C-alpha cells in the first residue's frame, strides 16, 4: 500500500507548557479547526478529546501524553502552496509530577508549540519544558494564549520570554486590540489584518492594516526581518543592500531560522478560537518535517560502530518505542516513532535491547483513547504496536537483518516514596500485577520491597503522581490498598575509594558453601550511574559465578548500607577471589559479592543525598518577610527575588524533606493570597547533623521530622 502523505508533508509536533496555560484547550482548537471534532470541549467540564482518563477529567489536568492525528492545508500563508499536511500531535501534561511524559515525547518529536498563559507569562514549568526541548534540539514556536482575558498581555509575556527563555523569540503576528477587545491579528509577513467578531467565528475577515496600527506593525516587521535573514547568507546580502524580499523569501527565511533552533516565531490569541488557523499555518510552514530533521544516529549492537539511518521508506526499518500504555480493550500498547523504513503488520522485528524477536500483530494509529487499525506505517510516522511482550520505553525496534541501537531516553530518579499494602488477601496477588503494569508504563515510577519491615515502597515524582497511581490501581485493576505517609526518596553514595574482601563459608555437614571475592569500589561521576567491571583472569573465579557476584552487589546497593536507601554513582571492579571445586555455588558467590560491597561502602566515605527542589513562591509584599523567614528556616538557598505585577516572586532551592505540608503553611502565612510551585532540581549531600538523625531513625524519615 503506497503512503498516503509524502514525508515532506508530515509534521510530528508536541504541545508543551506550564500547567493551566491552555495546552489541551489549544489542542481542542486545533482538532476543531481541522474538522476532527465539531465542538470544542472544555477542560473543566471534562469534555476534551486528549484528556480522556477519568482522573484527568475529574481534576481538569493532563496526566498522560495523548497522540492525535489531524490534517491541514494552509489557508493564509502558503509556503508550499495549497498542499494538505498530516500533523501528528502529542498533547503533554504541564504538571511537574508528570514531566516524564514531556521528556519521552520530545525525544521523538520534530517540533513543538510552547503555550504560555498571557496573564502569567513565563512560569516555572515553562522554563522546564523549554530546557527539555533544548536538550533534544527541538525547534519550537511560542503561542501566547488567553490574551483576550482580563490581565492578558501579549507584549508583557513576550518580554518575559526574552528575559527568562530566549532573546531570539519574535512575533510573526501582533494582536489587534487589548484584553477583551482583542479581535484579530496583523500578519507581519503578508501585512494583512485577520479579524473576527467573536473568537469562535469559523472564518476571518481579511483586510489591509488599519492606519493606527501600521507604524507598530512595520516596526515589528523590521525586527522580525533583521533576525531571520541571519540564517541565509544570500537573503542577508539582499536585505543589507536595501532590496525588498519577496513573500516566499521572507517565509523561507523564517522557516530556516526556526529550524536552526536559534529563532522562535511567536503568535498569540485565544486557543479556543479561529486564531488557531494561523497557528496551523505556522506549524506547516515553519516547523520541520522528518527530512528536515535529518538522519538518526545509532550503533551496531555487536561491533559498536556508528550507524546512520536516513528518513526514507527505502532504508531498513528503525523505530524507537517512547511510551507504553495499558489499554483496557487490547492490552499493552507500545507507541513508537519510525525513523526509517516501513513496518508491516504480520512481520517480525528485533528489540535490540534484549535481542528478542517480536511478531508485529496489529498496528494502530491512536486518536487519544480510540484506535484505528492500519496495515503499514512509514518513515517519519508515529503509531502504536498492540501486545508486544518484552518492549519497554526507550527500546529500539528494527529489522532482524539490520540491527541498530538508538540512544535510549534518560529519566529523572523518583524523589518521594510511600509504603503501600493490600487491604485484603484477595488484593495481595492483584496488587503485584497492577504495580508491575503501571511501572512498565511509567519509567519514573519505581517499586521496591523493604525486607526489614516487610512492606512494599512505591516511589515517584511527587505526591500527586503517587496519588494518581493508587487511584489507577483502584479503578483499572480493582485493587484496594492502604497507603502510608509520604517519605523522601533519599539516596546514598560514596566520596572515596576502598578495597574489600567478601568471604562466605558455611560447613553444615555434607556439601558446604564457599564464595570468595575481592573488589575495588570508587565513586562514579555524579549522574553517570553504576558500573560493574570484571577483571578476573586465569580462571581465579569461574565464569559462571561472575553474574551472581554482580547480582549480589547490585542487590546490596539497592538495599543501601547507611540507612536503607539505594547507593548510586559507583564503580566496582572485581579483580580477585577464589573458589572451591565442590562447595562453591552461585548463591555463595552472590552472598560474598553482597558482603564485599557493604564492607567497601562503609570504608569509602559514605554520605546521604537528598532531593533539592526548585521552589517559586508568589506572594503579596505584606507577606514577603514571613515567606523568606520560613524558607530560610527550611534550609533554603534564596536564588533571587523579582516582581510580577504587584506581587513578589521568590525563587529558592529547598530540600524536599522540608516541603511537606507547605501548601497549608503558606496559606496561613499570607491569608490565602500566596501560591507556590516546585519541581525537582538535583540531589545534594545532607548536612551531617540532619543525616545523623535520619540514620538513627533506621532510614525511615517521616513528614516534618527532617532538620527539626
């Protein structure tokens, strides 16, 4: 079956923003204006297409990234002419607890639309998603939403973008009117006015720019031109020579500048309205197609040599699984982005990570929670595989004869834990299965068993994250559970080096147990993770015992040494040991490895690490002194104080352990007028006096006990 849309007419874009900026509403506006839906649903009424989960509709927030496909032929500004484009859109969450959804979506997207609340400007999560897009070099454009509401200000938000994100963001259109009087835009390329009576109109009235707006429009047009011609030497020469650029040359310059990742077109309006048509024009004209993004780089899993795959149907099939979901009707779904080649239902593919062969049963195109069966998926497209057995987030899928390993997706470590236990014996078995499936879906959700106190700990990115997990267990898997109070997910690491010997010998009549290992332990670079290096030569320890030794070391690291928290960022070298012809066994060497590791950590300057959160507090000036005093008492590092209108903004780095119950505290400090947001920033060493209290408490820290 030939492909329906050429790859040049395909766009894979994400809608990203701070919570409540209006991402989902903008997506609804896109679906309405492209004819996929006939009524724009509202988030708070729980009617939107992409917020389809019950929890999303109840809370009025996006929790999971939803994929939809729509089609658009540019209406006003036509760089490629009257050509229909296929747009794959991923609507991502704005709440920091679900940042994993943004991370994995940006890894596979070609472009993004960053939505800003025109009343609030740049907010903390706006900065986070901007940094994530920078990390994956994703070209993007800005849409300043809600400028027709009281307090909405296009130019003030633009100024915030310049100060906090990039000075290279410039309007390609400016609004006509202010706040409730906004009634359209002036397009700075065509120098035409696009106006409406009501934002819900289906069509614009197109006219010449009004005399009172002309000077302002020409001023912004000049600024735009100056910035975009820098990306094209020929156009730069023409511009400097004082010659006028044609409309196509101007559009081409904007396209080139946007795709360089150094320039960001800015639009604005009401995301529910007809203005979205100009956004769709901009997406098709300026954001890259898969060919613009170029080849994808990978490695040969056997030889480790670098391999490249071009975005073409004729290349070997290569894809990255970027999301796992559990569908109540079809079971497990693996969302994947095709970088090259064609995948046909009924064929076989290789999962490079585990070397497993998977049969491609059904391929579906997703429309939020609805599925459309397709026979083939082509280079540059996004689809989902039904029922893959051993495929997880970040896995490379490819042709059996042409193996390649793409760079996996790295996710932040969880920062908060709660103890969980089934309410009844009947829930016991179901709970394990439910947690396993939820962990498959979400790489930032972790489960571990604490053997000392015989309980299961679940860890995630925040209280809301874990609350949603427990709620999903109850609704989707019918598991009732008791949940403990939140605990901070501390980590352990080492500052020094050490050598240690682990010897496990048991003689109990008959066959005994014998395992003996000697290891060297040293700190790894922060964030580099853990490494096990085998330097055994001459068969001092037989090969079949090496894996059990590594397993014993890793299990000991997971259990922790200082206070029962996982040990991170270490490198272990196994270089000596001995074995017994009769008594040696895998279990003996596993125990010996564990013993050696625990002893080595104790001798290598072990320390405790805690999650540090970036906190932004917005408060009236009357409460500023109390807010700062309270933050200082929480071991905070105040970064800066700025103003947002008549309010004060305090940015600080604060240990998560000090932030439990802060919502109630800040309300009482400010008579309910202050608000705050926080997100994980980094791990940092716990001060010695605080660490001693945690260790004395057998590694179990409860709400409000840290540093008090």
